[in-house]
C-alpha cells in the first residue's frame, strides 16, 4: 500500500447546519440523525481517522464566502461564527 497526501473536496447544496443553537467558539458534536448531512460528514471523518488517516484539516463551511459564513472544525469540534 502506498502512502501519500490526498484531498477530498465536496461542494454541496442542501439541508445543513446541525445544532444551529451552538454559537461561535462552542463545541458541536452533532445530532446523530441518520439523514443529517453534517453528521454523515462527521462520521466520514471519524471513519478516516479510525482507518489511520492523519488529517491536517476537516471542516464544514456553511455559506462559504458570505458575511454569514459559519465553519465547523471537524477535528476540534469548534464552531466559528453563528447561525
């Protein structure tokens, strides 16, 4: 098996914004709803980590580039910005 850097990038449109009550700097753990796109993404990152993948960044960015951008860091669980 060869080891090397890779990037996974997904631009999506749809239902998003799990735990919108969490504010800037708070931890977002997810709701674990089976149809929650945020939690599906969190689980994907957890599975990569369990599989031995080392990650330098993993984020969900809601409304990227807008004044109301909210970013969830999937490695630390911290939210930047507020809904």
